[in-house]
């Protein structure tokens, strides 16, 4: 029985991972509904790195060329010392990345990627204003309940509802994410503001407890986006982000080189974000319910792989549903095929060591989710003689 024979798939969460998974499943002939708690399309975030491993999947969806046109292909990823601006390492990107890894390395506006993914879905696929409050596996179907009093049923449910996943909570109980001890200031510097940085490259400045990373995001402008990460004792705000205070940020980065201080000073509108995390989740689903992305392996942004891991999850989930007749077995095989890779990326992201010094990024960039080997099927009782 192929994937097209499965009656319907419900995806809870219409972010990057949920939208990409929906697009992949629809391409395979599956009926998909995405249930999103916001009341309209609301792209969040500023810039995002699209590394070769995820660009392969986005090209398969059919939006790769549009992203290349909208984004930038940085010439390099250069690591520098935060205090002296001296170079620690350089990774060639641009044409070299595409030649080496078989797909481009892009930086682009996160909202551009989100819009392209949503627009790739069939009209009416996303149902807005649907905040999930309950999920029940009925055996042959899964029933969802929403805050507006409505219900819906599907053959299976995929929880792509992020760090605060309600689907995860239903499966494993309530558990608050842990504040990582880091906050991040984020801002975009317009092209009209002169700063002494190379706008054609990704640059990351490092110290033991602080970092600043900057890069271009838009092919139509020379706007330059930066994230400045520093230590913090706690996050005491109820919101997921607040307006940033430039003086506070500059005090946190006292002693930085002139190039970094000029960049931070150029921020006109500044936001301040907490970085939260959870330990790796051992069980990614149960029965006809599965999790993907931040719902099961949230990670700090230091490898720029959070969205990529969620989109890779979607590709492996599709392939396992195509390979298995029984949904529960497909979900088991999907989780087992992904756990080692996401665990490694999650650990390196927590270390904040990625590309700090010269290293081979092939284990991340060469990964091909559409063709990588799946773990073997687990033996059934019928196989025992």
C-alpha cells in the first residue's frame, strides 16, 4: 500500500518544518491538512542560513530557484576573534560550495522561505486559528480538539508545533523548556548605514562567552543582519522576545574590536531573545502520532541547522511512510533513522563550536535526506520461526 492510500495526514503547526513536510507529502499524493494556531500567515524571524543539505530538499519541493533569486550566496564563512578581529578560519562558499556539496549555500529572509513553502501547498491546506488542546489516538484514526470548540480527525497526526509543542505535552506530559543561559540581540543594518564589514560574506566573531554573527539576507539590497549572543542569568519576561536596549548590548560587548562595535552601534531597531533548550527526546511518537523538528529535538541556533533538521525530518518521514504499510511502524523507523543525526547536531549546537576553527563540514552539508539509507525494519513476531 503506497502513501497515497493513506486517507489523510494532519500536521499541527504551520512553521517551516510543518509547511515543508506538508509540501513533501502532498507531492507524494497524500491528503494533508495543516492546523496552525495563528489567525493568519505571520512569518517570524529575520535571516536564515539554507545549507546544501536543506537546499536539496527545497529544490525537490520546487522552490529552490525562487530562493536563489531572493537570497544571497555568501562568498565565505569567516571566523574571527571578537577582541582583535584576527582571522581564525575561513570556509569558501559561493560557487565552491555548490561544486563541493552539489547544492548552494544561501542566506535569505526567513519570511521569504516561509512564504515560498506556504505558497507551494494546495489552496486551503492551512487552517488558521486552530490552537490544539487535545489529541486522542482512536486506533484507526486520531481525533484533535481545538480551543475554538472544533474537532478534526485524520489517519495520523504529526506534531510540528515547536518548542512549546502541545502534541509533545499530550504524549509525554508537561515539561517547561530550560533557559540555556544565553540571550541573543538581533538587528538588521540597512545598506545606507556604512559599517566596516564585508557584506558579501558570513562573519562570526568569537570569544569564550560571547559571539556576533553577521550576514546579508536579500539579493535586492545590501541590508546586513546580525545576531549578538551573550550570557544571562535568567529570562524573566513572559514574552518570547522583547525590545532590546542598545546600551545594555554594548556594555555586554565591551572590549570587542572596532568592527564589531561599529556594527552593533549601527542597529536602529533591536530585539532581545532568550535561547531555550530541552534534552534529547527518546520517544518521538506513539501509535499514529509522531513529532518532528523543535517538538522533539529543539536546538540552539549556533549551527544554523534548526529549520534544516525539521525539514530533513519531513523528508525521512515521507520516505518511511512510503516504505511501510503500517503507520506506527513507519513512525518508529523514521525516528530511528533520525535520532543519531539530530542528536549530534543538537550537541554541537549546544557547544557553539561549529566552524570556529578549520573543520570539514561534509557530515552536515553532504547529507541527502531524500536518498540516505533508512534503518532496517524491526523484526515482527511473524518473522520469528
